[in-house]
């Protein structure tokens, strides 16, 4: 049984000029604990697909299932981490992390203990009373992820979560975020325009066609290294092989 299954998802936008087909007949199965990355040409509908998963957009056709049950939105089983951390500058890091629990009236003894344990485990305990502007970009991303994990979703959606960071920070933070997601045993679906990033993080890469986007191919990523991390993955002998294959398949035109 797959953790998440996408069945026949299509999306057509209606405008004064007529209809625009963004996605066509998307089918995909994601296993429990997998890290999946979706890549494709500019404008192929990657972010639209992620928004459909999150329930922000209703598809024209198709359905999404978790554990063989069709999702009904809003869905507490899905957590969404956006491109930017969207931390509130007037709230402390701790207050930012618990904001979702406050909104959903889930702030109780157990949830507070869980948040405090994650902050300790991932190096934020001593910064709990700091404000976002006092933290590095990497630490802010860590706080944003813990805020999402605090609601205990089963599936994490990541929309180019490292794109706002400089290259060196991006490499270090992707390592941190990957390890946290794997430690917490979460299923993750990420959208990226970066082939190298996708290979370094993913168990599987889904390539979409040009608009209207549909699944062109799916690549299982097996780098044959022990104790894999994104940084180690980039040094694996098979890394370049995967990169060249995907580069050619995308016809070099990537967002």
C-alpha cells in the first residue's frame, strides 16, 4: 500500500482568452518514507501540482489518496513548507514554531513537549527566545521545518525550500533538512529546478513534460553509498551519470 497516490490529476484554467491546460492526467505513487522530487521545464505545472496536493487549488479532475483513503481538505496529514520561511519577525522562534498548534487549538502538554524535544534535538533550544532576524538563514529554515513538523503531518510538501539561500548555505541547509526529515520518518515531496539538488536529496525523481505537464519519466536514485546525506551524495560515482541523464531528458531548459 502506497503512502500517497495521485490518480488522474488534471488542471485546466479558465480565462477570458479561453482554457489553458496546466496539468494532464498525472499518476504517481509515493511509498512511506520516500523523498520524491518533481522537476521539469519552466511552466510545466510543478508548483501547481504541489498546490493541489496541499489543497490550495482544486484540480479539474482526479483525486489524491493517503493510505488508500481519498483526502478531504483541509487535511492535517499534509504539511507544507514554502520557498521562504515566513517567520513572523515580532514573535520569538519558539512562538513562531507553536503558531500552527495555537491556530488549531492543539497546544497541550504533549505537543509542547514534542516541540521542545525537536528544538533540543535540532539545535534550537538555546535560541528559543531569539527573534528571526537574529538567526542565520539556515537556522530560520530549521525553525520553519520544526513549525511544520509540530503538527505531525504524515506527508511533507517542500516548494523549492532552499531557493532563497546563497549557494554555500543552501548546501549545508539541504543536508540539515534532509537529515531531520529522515530522522522523523516523514514522506516528502519536493519541487525543485535544480537537478543536482534533486539527485542529492531524492529516493526518486519525477520528470514532467512541457505544459500541459504530465509524467514523462520516473528515476529511482540509487547512489550506492552508506550513511547517505546530500553532501555525500554529490561525491558518489553515479551522481554524474544521473545528472547527465536528467540534463539531457530536460533538454537543458530548466526553471
